[in-house]
C-alpha cells in the first residue's frame, strides 16, 4: 500500500512528507493505521545527528492507532484493536529478558540499529529502494508495520494523543519514578528538566505521595507550568551544577532522596547527583551525546551511600505498565492530557520541531487521521 510519511533523507536535512510503499505485515507483525504521534526530542537527535540513525528513515516513535491487519501467527491483537505503540519490543528469551529487563532486550537493540524490524529488514520502500524504520515504529506516517510485541491494546475510550504519549515520554518519566527509583510516600524528589518527560515524572511522584516534589528548569515559564501541575517548589537553574544543587538542597531541607534528570546534559546530571541526601540517587533518564562524560565527587559515594541509577524507557514492561498508567489517567490521578499543548497535521511536522525547540510547547502531537 501507499502511505504518506515524513522522511529524513540524511542527517541534518529537514523532514519531507512524501508517498512511500509499505509492505504487508510479515510473521509476528502488525499493520497499524496511525491516529496520533508525539514529537519527541529523540526524533530531533536523529535529525541533527546527536544520535546516529540509518537514512533515509521515517522518524516518529510515540504513536497510537488502530490495528488494520495482522501477519501470520499474531496472537496479541486482532483487527480493530486500539493500540499504543512501544518502541522497545522484547524477545522474551534472551539473557536480559530472562533477568526481567525487557527494556534492555539484547535481541531488540541490535535490530533497532539496523533500521529494520526484528528480523533486520524493512517494510518501507520508495521506487524499490529501502527506506528505514526508526525505533521499529516510524509513526510520522499514516500507517506503519510494527513488531507484534510493540503493540499494546488499550481501552477504546482513551484518546489517541494521550495513548501515543504513553508510548514514549510518559512511560520514560513515570517509569523512572515508579520502576527505576521506586519512589515511596514522603520521599523527597527533584525533577530536573520540565518538558514532557520531566512533567510525567512529576505527576508520577505526586501520585505516589512524594513530598516535596521540586521542579528545576532553566526557563521560568517551565517552572510555572510545573507548579500548575502540583510541584511544591520551583528552582531556577543557577548557572552551574554546584549552585543549582545547593538551591535544591536548601528547599528540600538537606537534599533529596531522588533527583530525576531529564535533560541529558552532563552538568544537569552532576546537579542531580549533588542534590541528593545520604543514600539518595540521581536517576538519569535524559539521553546525552554518545561521547559525553560525567565527573562526580567520588568520596560521597561510599561515605554517603549516594547512588546513580540509569533508566531507559522507565525500566518499564509496556505490556504491564501502559495499562496501569492509562488506568490512573482515566481515574484522574495522572492528568496526562495536560501534556498536549499543540496539535498539528503531518505536513506541519517541521513546525512541530520548531515549537519543541523554542520551549513554547509541552508536547506537540501530530493528528494523523485528517
Ligand atoms: Zn521519545
Ligand atoms: Zn530479549
């Protein structure tokens, strides 16, 4: 079939919406008619080369839609199901999956780097030449073929824009708090970087009864937004890791149990570490450049039992956690719809990135069913 999709021809180019060929789903694959896709910083990292990506590629990895066809052997979904898409399918059989770390699946990650699906081949093409998938999903398109294990069925009353965000930003943020850190009631939490991921972490910390929950950002407007989501304090980035950490330590009464870092900047990671109290942990979820390094004062690690916790995709298991997150959204305890600040069409995807980079947007969502 033919689909319209936003293609990155090469690193540094702007996205072009063109018509591509999409092959039918193979074994254990699913054709999804897309309804909504979030615009994520990781897509921009692919565009500007911060993260190496095989081109030409259809970007987008935060989507939701309706199952239109299933390939041989698919059991997880049926035609007509509404699904949120996970960019971290897992094989269930490798060493990491058997250690209950599906987010680190050693089958899926190498496959993702090929720009193909789980078998390393692509379903997208143009004039017979391959076009590559991005993170198994390629949601900047009218439809996509994805691994069955990327499909998580959702209730039909959940809006597609919210379901799409659960596929990346929300799960990355709430999972870091609930799964990686295991925040408990009364824990002191700081969130550094109040974009879509950071605000998701903020909502998750509030939902489990963390107190205080301190928002940290370089933009005063982001702190205002964080306060409107329920943050108890706002700390403006003070120009250095040390000064910012000192401000967090002061408003938290001596340091936080968990400092969630959502920007990927090494100086913000250092601030997260320095803001922790004894036995506290910096939880690092922002993706830095591949060559970035992080320098920390070593003595306080044994002396204060400080920790650094890495978190990819919120250490989550999408099959379990998307449903939990959406149930809390439906009961009003996670107001995820408040993250959606702009709705654009597929053709406006370039403007979506402008909005994201300007800091004026919380989350931009493409409405793909127009
Ligand atoms: Zn993302
Ligand atoms: Zn695996």
